[in-house]
C-alpha cells in the first residue's frame, strides 16, 4: 500500500471515529437531561464537567455533598465510561 492510500485510509478511519463520537456525545446529553429533568444545555455542561474533572470531581462532590452529589457524579462518570458521552446526555 502506498503512502497516499495509507493516508486516505487513516483519514477515513479518523472521520468515522469522530462521527461515532459525535453521535455518542449527543445521546449522552439527552440521557442526563431526561434523567434529571433539566435542559440539554445544562446536561451538556454537567457531562463535560464530569469528563474534565474525573475522579477529583467525584471525590470533591462526595466530600462537600455528603455523598449525594458524589453518588450522582460517580454514576454519571460510570455511565460515560461504560456507554459513552452521547448516551449519558440523552
């Protein structure tokens, strides 16, 4: 396989992965919004914060939320890792 064909294959694969990521992201926003009864914009911000904060956010939420916030963040984090961002927001 020559260099041009390898490059085309790589670009096609990257585009396919990006498309799947976008679909998963959209479903994740809808899931959080539906589960919590909030807007899609708020759900998107929550999912993004959980992704960026990761374990540190879970620990802080558990410490300052007396377990309830930590449980919510841990559940969202687990769902994102398990099903993907898109499904979590759905």
